[in-house]
C-alpha cells in the first residue's frame, strides 16, 4: 500500500471547496452582466430566471466570498500570532532565487531543480493574487452595491471607476485561474491529470520528496512525518 502523508486539514479542504464553488458562481453570474449582448449571456440569464435573480445571486455570492475571506484572514492571523501556524505563504528572498533557478533548469542551464518548502513561489503568487484581488473585488463591489452611500463618502468618479475595476479584475481573476491554476493543478506533468491532494488532504511521499523536499525534511526531523502518515 502506498505511503501517504496528511497535507491539508479538513478545514482547509472545506475552505478550498467553498472558495471554488463561490468563485464559479460569481463568474457565472458576473460575466453575463459584463457581456450582456452575447448570445450565451442570454442563455445563462434565463437559466437563473432573469436578470434580477441573477444579480441577486451574484450579490449573495459576493457577500459569502467577503465573509469567507475575512474568516480566513482572522483565523490564519490568530494561529500565526499564538504560534500554532507558520507564515508559510509569505513571500521571501528564496522565492525569487527559486524562480530564477526554475527558469534556468527548464532552459537547460542548470542540472538541478529548486528545492521547495511547503509552498513554492507559484502557489504563493496564486494565494496573494486571490487575496489581494479579493480585497479589490469586495471594495468595488460594496461601492456598486451601495452607490448612494459611497457618494456621501467618496467623489462621484469612484462609482464608474469601481464598475470598470470590478469588471476587469473579475475577468483577469478568471483568466488567471483557468490558465495558471488549472495548469498547475491538472495539466502539469507532475500532477496530470488531476491533483487530488486538496480534496483528500493526502499526498504521496514520492510527490513530497519531489515537490516539497524541505518540508518533508523538517517533518522528519521533528517527527511530524510519522504523525502525518496515512494509508492511500
């Protein structure tokens, strides 16, 4: 039987599933509003029962996304503050050198690949892109949801600017997900055809040795590898 290690907790897996589901619904209900004159937009609007219902669903998903993001930041920040978690997703100098070494490796200029810890520079890019992009989406979404209140606090130019920023950031986030994230999780030779670790919470020891050798070495040094070991 294969040797597997526990990589993600139940909370992390549920959180990922909720983000994935909410993001999909936001895209489905947001793009018909951006590309309202396209034929496929009319079909999606009809599927949701009309434009008003589609907009209501989009706003409720936005509220859910904002709530989930806030809970995530508070939970992770609290765990780091009390020493129960490490800031493993914070970029550092090694990420830059890892990116350079990876490019050199793929170009045949280096004979060894970068050794990654729990998360590599690509995963950190995705995480902070989602988090910071989410802040922009929530902020601009609130301005569009409450335009009259926003006009009491901000110059009038903020409302049309928020509409443009909200629409374009949503499109960019979608394109990043279907190109960058889908490739790393599904099409990369290391994970093809599907990386199941975020759903099962488990990762094979072979993949840990190849993709996260620094984390595996630390786990073995502290004895956590034996605690995290599970059957595949």
